[in-house]
C-alpha cells in the first residue's frame, strides 16, 4: 500500500490524525516556496565542498569523515561498472562523541532557502526545546537529529526506528527514495533484542516471524515531497537515485507521557545522552526522569 498523499494539510489535522493518530503521511505541497535549486550536488559542492562531513554505513555507524567534494565525486553519478554507492553522508548537527555543532554552519547558510513546513507545529513541541526562541523553527534550531542527508544511488538507511519514540520528518530535495514502513506493533517480527532485521537480506534464524508479515507501506518519495515517519514506525530507505534530503526528529507536547515512559523504561538508552547534552544548562549530565520531567513541564506552561 502507498502512503496517503495530501496537500493543504492543517496543523490541527496533522497533529490529530498523524501525530496522535500515529499514521504516516506524505505532504506534496510542503516545499513549494522553497529554493530547491540550492540543494543540488553542484551548489552544495560549490559552497561547502571543502568542509569535512560524516560518512556512515547503511545504519548509523560512523565510518569516516571526508570533504563534501570527495564524497560527492566518489558516490554520485556512479556508472554501472562502479556499482551502487555504499557510503551514506549524514551531516548531523551534533555527534555523540564530539562536543561541537557539526552542521550548524551549513544550516545557517541554507536557512534562507527553505522554511519550517507550514503544517508542522512550532509552538506546541516538547522537542526541539533547548535553544531558546530559535529552537522550534527547524531552519534555525540547533537541536541534534537534524541532518542534511547526501547519498549516492544505491546507498541505504537500513530498517530502524527513531530515537526515544520521536517522530521524523524527511524532506526530499533531490532524487528519489524507495521506502518500506512497518507498524510499531510489528516490533517482535522486525527486532531481535537491539537488532533490526535487514529487510533485503533476512536472517530467518534471528527473525523467524519476519516471513509472516508484510510492510504496511511501500512507496517512493519524490523531489518536493515531505514524509512523516510517526513515533515508533520502522522504516527502511534506499536511494534509487543520487539524493539530497533534510530530516529531523521532534516530540509534540501531547506525546510527552510517551516520552516519559520511554525514559523511565530505558534509562540507559544511549540516545538520551544527546538529549541531556542539549538540556545541559538545565539538567545534570546523568539526569533521569525525575529531573527531566519538571523541565518539560515548565516549558509547557501556556502551550
Ligand atoms: O532518508 C534516509 O535515508 C533515512 C531517513 C530516516 O530514517 C528518517 O528521516 O528518520
Ligand atoms: Fe529514521
């Protein structure tokens, strides 16, 4: 089945039907006024070619850092003989192991060319929350998990779900991505402990139930389209052409009980380290739910 495509989506409907309703959606008119010409390999190379960026494998394991030009020259416009690109550039704001803001300069430079999607709430979010007034306009926010994804044809983000039950928005600027989406209820078929099934190369011993299920959605994201991966949904994404996207994670204030639950049940989750880092002026480095919760509650006054 394909994901429902909509236009003229109101914020209320987006929150009600898609965030709280936990239903994926593709918005086809969300990037209409954006300057997509600035999100091409040529333009990005001309502006940021010498900048060092993070190169990952097909999950989220950092492999290397390379200049943007090196990555593009090696992974874009590959010939049949060269085969598919294996490296995936995910240019995130913040990395777990370094304490500087990696992609903020590039996002600052690109700020004039896109905007906070018209249907995406800005003033009723719990996350992003940490960077003052700019924090909630995603073009200005310095929150982690905002990334510019630059990826050659054939490269892939294997099946996963996003951190601490957050939602993700993925904006497709250039090229196309083939996507498989699995409902959160299918967790026992697609996960074994911390491991996710590789949907293209299934280990049936580890994932015996996978052959009994099907993807809830199978679709291709086209340039100019924005998809919501709601909280808990598993997604597998393959670039079927050279591709440029922006993605970020967020939690709506009405989803806070779910976030609290997650933190309470997964106090050691590695991703929470990054959340704490971004709340560092407000909570201690090892803050648990008792410290994090009042912070969010205080932010919500007046929402
Ligand atoms: O575009 C991709 O490769 C993966 C996107 C993704 O996982 C996300 O936006 O959460
Ligand atoms: Fe994701």
